[in-house]
């Protein structure tokens, strides 16, 4: 993010919206308790995965297959809808 081109682009975008500013970017520690965008995406993906596993585990058809044929749900293969890549 420290690349000058990014700072120039942000300054240009602000100027185009009538807010000309000189930006100064400084490195710093992220305060504890705050998530980075990547951490947030990973947490939300884990929540979607857990919800999908729970939904499949409580599905009567899946339960019927488990009882009738000894099927088992391989949780690592579950992909929530919308995460199919």
C-alpha cells in the first residue's frame, strides 16, 4: 500500500470529487480487536461453512442416507452456496 502510485490515485480520486488533499500514509500496528479485511473474509467463510455443515447434518434426507447406508458427511468437502469455486 505504500507504493506512491496508490497514494497518487487516491489523491486524484479525491480531487475529482472536489476534495483535493495531500495524503500521508504511515505504517502502524493494527489495534487489538480489529480485523483486517482478510481476517474478516476468513471468519465469514468459516461461519458460512459451519452453517452449511449444520444444515446438511440436520437435513432429513442426509440423515436417512446415513442410517440406511452408513453414509457420512465429509465436512472438508462441504462448499456453501455461492462459494463454489
